[in-house]
């Protein structure tokens, strides 16, 4: 087990968890516009458990660590968010099973696997006004930056910028999945909370990665 791979995996997961907790109100307020308003609350409660149990998770390999995170999220986050985010972490863990050192290509594979899991679990596709509308373009951007030889900090910054741009773009979309889809055209005019969460998470990851 390489120290850098485990340390980077822990850093990313901890940043995601802390961002979810710190932005509970913002995410909830966004969800309350056309949803049931529980997105921020559900996400925060689940990731609070991740943070409180942080020292107990299996750290024998990045895959094992992510698998434990997936189990906590699936069992402790309520509503539809638990299965969707839990599946994302589980699929990501499976994509790197048996690997001790992770490359940029491995990170892309993890994200692609997470996307496939979200699609399957949520019956969602790009353009349905979900977190996929930020996550997929951000993953595409990461892959392009890696191919161009951009360093980790630069690639993360580009991911964050693309995620924010695409999250903002969901404002003009009609929701086709989740509770917001029941409101039809009334879902136009506010961004998707999940897409915004992806953008906020990546922005924080980018800032913290550069500063650490």
C-alpha cells in the first residue's frame, strides 16, 4: 500500500464529507424549491457518520476504504440520496480493486464506474437534470487534462470550473428524475441540487488540494 494513494483517497473522501456537512442548509434550500427539501439534511447526516467513524475504516487498500464508506452512506443517508451516493462509492471501489497505487487513469475509471452506478440506480441519463449533468462533464474534463499532461492541481481546478458551469446550466433544464420531475416546467429556473453539490465539492477539493 503506497502512502500517497491512501493519503489522497482519504483526503478526497474527508473533503467530500466535510463539504456535505458544512453546506447542509444551502443544499437543502436548493432542494426545497421544487423538491422535498431533504437533500441537504440527508447528505449531512450520512456524512456526519463517516466523519465520526473515520478512524475505524479499513485502510488496507483504497478499494477497501471506499467500500466501507459506501456501506455507511447506503445505510445512513435517507431518501434516494443514500442508494445513489452509496452506489457511486461502491462502484468506484470496485473499479480499483486489487490496486495499491492509483494513477490519473484509475481516478477516471473510478468516476466512470460511479457514473454508471448512478445511471443504473437512479435510471438517469445526462440531460435529466441530476448530479450527472455536472459529474459527467467534470470527468470528461479530468480525462482531457490527464491526456494533456496537466498536473493534479491544474486538473482539479479545471474539473471544478466545468462542474460549476454545467451545474449552473441545469437551471434552464426540465427535471426528468427525482421529486422535482413531478413539477414539470416549474423545475425550470433553479439549478439541480445534486449538480450544485458536485460543483461545490470539486471547488473545495481544488482549493484544499492546492493549499495542503
